[in-house]
């Protein structure tokens, strides 16, 4: 062949490699264009015998099917082929075929072989095998999936394969014999050279993973970079080997798994709808999207049950949460709490109708049309170059809750199929948590409504104490509990104050609380002492536990019951597993009352004890549940100390006292319900009470009537004398006739006029209607007719029968009806 053909064997440089190799060039018609000396030695044909003739004449067998497929696809191929020698023999060779463009632009095949295949040349000597091994190493270097380079001890490039050149966007000639930083500019290349120098100096390999865009790639990839020393036969480091592998797919797979793992712990940390929506948006930005938005149906936010199945047609959604990579989220056109209507052609309505994700963006001709119903959104998309938008329905347990929208603007690559799958996993996980929050919200709203309906809406009028109360449900991440309070007027101007706490939360606790409060009010009519009240409540809770045992519900309760007498200025208290009350004296002294520590209600069979304390007029009693003083961030002692400090300085009103207690003692989000009752005591002085000890003699009844009449006259209540005389006659006569001494008559001027007769018998009276011919049995009937209400209560030494009547207004028609002789016989 004459002249420089442009092929390696015709050049003065690199002749050694070309001579050793059997090389040829064949055009797309299969005609031999060039024939190297190595090919002459391998097959025996001179160049003039082959050039211009069909290459197929050199084949001893048909081409293998992989070769024919590569020829058709114009792709690289290497493998064994059998060729015909000039002397008639046959030889099997390892052939490398590489397509390229010739000087005229036509397709040419560059064919290279480095000798006979070892598997078919058993008689090859050791030198041939060594030479062939060298060729295999060369092929391994050039065909490796790694981008490979070798640098000497001075960091000069000795060799680089095509993959590395493509990654750098340069040729091998550009880099060979030069340092990397002489060709490439940037801190990453200087860092790579520092690692190379470390490997040369220490002899220890280095492995790094990085995520960046290299000059030969359009976008960032994940790369695994290995730098290893190359040693001579004496173990000295002579060069470094660099291998770079594109691990983008593996990198994103790991990232997705990591993100899903984080989502399992970061989404749904509370049962708060808004916070759960924010958690979904927070975890998606920036690792999945540049912008994440969560919009929900109003029915979900209201705690209602959404309709099952897809939602067809236009839909209104309320913004709940969003997150953006841009400070202030300028691309968001709707703030939390605002509502937007979405027409049927919008991505949100389409995904709700189909139940499938909707992926759109600037590559979709209808992208801007799909959001055209909101011009502000169209403007934001253009201003912030949002090019890829993914909208997914939020569905859980067969119901639709809303829509999650993810968008990319700053990140150049659009959402891919794997991103859609990942976004679906995140949204599905959040959907279950949002549905849990919705269900909890509905239950909590119902329980709270039940709780408030069972608590007293208005405290009864009475003179013994001035009262202020508070009930605070637990924070949104805990359910409504069973805390309660009550104020119950008792006979003799006394008042009962009770605070209780049912163990557990939810509807069951609220319902149990209602049963206990009703039981306390019913038992209060019997007027037992505090310790007996707790014994009866303990029996009731035990029965409730037995009823609920089959349902697997544990019931327990604590309670504090106090009875204050404004006449004696003494208060009897008993507690069942409940925190001790606080007494603040008129002088401001704060004292935690030392009451006997009774067991919680429901344990059964354990005793309760009460204590009685003197309460000066103007003192303040503070009753509360443990949610006020116990918290996860401090112990009981610290909570009690906070309560003590909050009461150290008196305030003019009880309402202000309640506010100060809650502000000073409670955290911002209490973990448990709180019931608080603050009572300031009053007293009835001697001018409001008259008492007489009476002998057990029927003759004393007339004297008792006279004493009562005189006292009513002094009080200016002469109009009440007639009825009161009748009541006193009946009550004193009954005590003399049916009981035993000592007998005491007491008249109390309070909100009503109260008449009490005490005796030494513990036999309770019973109202019965006398028959027409009975001589007795009409006394208590007359008392019931003449009074607003009447009853009896046990005392330490017997019992007291009492009757209350309203102050007369001058109208005696009701009195006349009560005294109708036909009724009285």
C-alpha cells in the first residue's frame, strides 16, 4: 500500500503495536480496504492478494450469529472466528470488530486479532501465551465498564480508556503525559489529585462516592471512585490506578429506601391533621421535589366521614401545608386555610377521579391549560420555571382525603417513573396517618362534646362558697379523658365539692365519668359523710369494671369529696387515690392538706378515711386533678411546687386565680385532661342561725313554736311564721314520739328558710300516705306539702330531719291547698 492511509500501521509512531497485531479494514460492502503485516504473517496472504477482494473469501466457516447481529446493528463485537490460511490450513482467532467512519464518511469495520485462540492452539509455546495474555489485559482495559486511568508517581497520565475520555469530554491525546489539573479546571479535580498523591505516599487505596455533573454528562450522576496503588516486583508504588463507575441507579435506589425509612418515623408523629400534612411536605423537599403541597377536603378537616370511592367532577380543596426549597415559598399562591376550586380538567380533579397519579409539565402541551383556572398559578409556574408537576390522590381505607402535589423547578431533571413510585409510597404512608388523625379528631370531638355536656354547665346557687372552675382537654395528640368536677348544695346551707378523674381516654372514659357524676349527685341526696360517699363510689366502679370485663376495658378512677359547713366553718374531706387539695388562708398562707391517702376507686374492700379541718372565712380551697401537676417534663413534687408558688400571691377574683394557676403550672400542650375547682369560703354568723336544745317532752312543742315565731319576727319574717310553726310542730312531735334525745331545733336564714330537728336515733323516716281511717302517718306528708324540699341526713350521734321553704311573698293560695282538710283527713 502506498502513502499514509491514516491507519496505525502506516504511521511511524506506535509501529511496534501495529506490527504485532493482525489488522484489517473492511468497508460496508465487505470489501477489504487495508491489510496489515501482522495479517500477512497470520494467514500468509500479502496485501495485494487481499485488498479489493471480498473478506468473506477468508472465512473457513460461516460467521457466528452474534457477529451477523452486530454487523446489522453496527455495534462493537469480539469473539472467536475460523479463518482460511493461504496454505489451505485453518486457524481460529479472537477477533475484535469496531465500526467507524472512514475519510469519506462511509461506514468501515476496523478488525483486529492478536493471534490464534489459545483454546484451539494447544501447541502454542509459552511466549505466545504470554503475548496473548497481554492482549487480554489490553482488551480488559479498553472494554471495562469502569472509566479507567493510570497515572505515574508524578501524577502524569500514562493511559486512559475511552469511557474515562467520554466522562471527561476529552481525548486520550489531550490527557496522556499531562496532569489532570493541567487539562481540567475545578476544585473536584484538585481534590482527586490530592487523593492520588495520598495513595502514592501511603500505599493505601482510597474509595470515595460523589454526586456531581462531569463535563461529558448533561446532568449530575453518582460515581464510585477507587484509587489503588500499582507496585513493582519489589513492592514499591510506581503508579496509581483510578477506576470510576457510574452508580446513579444504585445511588437513587438507596436514597429512595432511606427516604421511605425516614418517612416511617417522621410522618404521623402526632394525631394532628395539619402537622401530619406538614411532615409529608417536609420529607419530600428537597430530596424528591422542589415544592410539595398538601390540600385536603373540608369534610376531612371537619372530622366527617368522606364518601368512599373516586370523586368525579370539579372539587374544592383546602390548603393545609406546603414546603419549598425557596425561602418564603414565593411560588405558592394559596396559604393554609384558604380554599381553591379545581375544575374537572385540572390535575387535582383528574387524579381524584381516576385514583391514579397525574404527571404533567412543560413537555405536555396541555400543561398550562390544565392550570389555567388559576392565573396566579400560571404566573408562578412561569416565573419560577416549574417544568414538572406530579399530582397524587391521598387515599386510605377506601376513602379519598385530598391531593398531594410535587413540583420541580430548580432541579433540571423531570420526574421519572421511579419518582412517581416513590411519591406514591410517601403519599400512601401519609394517607394512613392522615386518616388516623381524621378518625381521632372525630372521636375526640365527640368525646369532648360528651365530656362538656356531662360537666355542670352552670353551678348551682348557694351561699357557702364562691366558686370558679376550669376544664382543659388534653392536647391534640392525646384523647379526651374523664376528668370532672361538681358543686352540690346540701342541706343545712352546706355544700359538697367534688373533683374526679376516670382512668383512660376517649368516649368510654367520658361515659364512665358521666355515670360517676350522676351517682355522686344521687348519693348526695342521702347526704353520707365523705368517707361513706367514697365507699359507695368504690362499689359502683367495681360493678362497672365487672360489666366491662368482657370488653377488655380497664376502669379505675380517683376522687376527692369535700363537704363544707358555713355555720361551723369546718370542712370534711376524703380522697381516693387523688392529689391532696390546697388551702389558702385569708392571710395568704398556702397549705397542702394532709388527708389520709385512700386507694383509687375500683380496687374494692379497702377502707377510706376522712379528715376535718377548720376553714376560716375568706379562705380558698383548690381542688384539681393530677393532669395539673404531673407532666412528662417534671415530677409531681415540681408540679406541686409550681402550684404553691402560683397561689402565694392572692388575686382579687377567683377567675384570675384560675388563669394564673393554669399559666404557671401547665405546659403549653398538656398531656392529660385538667379539672380545676377553686372555692372561696363564706360563713353564716349567729344572726343567721338560731338553735335550741329541747327536752323529750310533748309539752315542749308549744314552747318550740313560740321560740321560732319570736326569732322570725326579729328577722322580719312574720309572714313565714304560720307555715314554720306547722313544720316545727310536726318535726319536733315526731322526734319526741319516735326517737330519743337529745333533741335540737335549729332555724337557718339562708337563701331559703331552713328548719332542722336533730335527735339521737339513726332510724331514717319514710314518707307514706295514710289511709282514710288511719290516726297517724300524716306528719311527713304535711312536711312535704309545706316545704320546697325536705329530707334527713345521718349525724355522728343520730340523724337530722330538715325542711326548706321559700320566703313568702304574701300569696297563701298554695298554703291553703296544702292545708286542705280533705287531703289531711
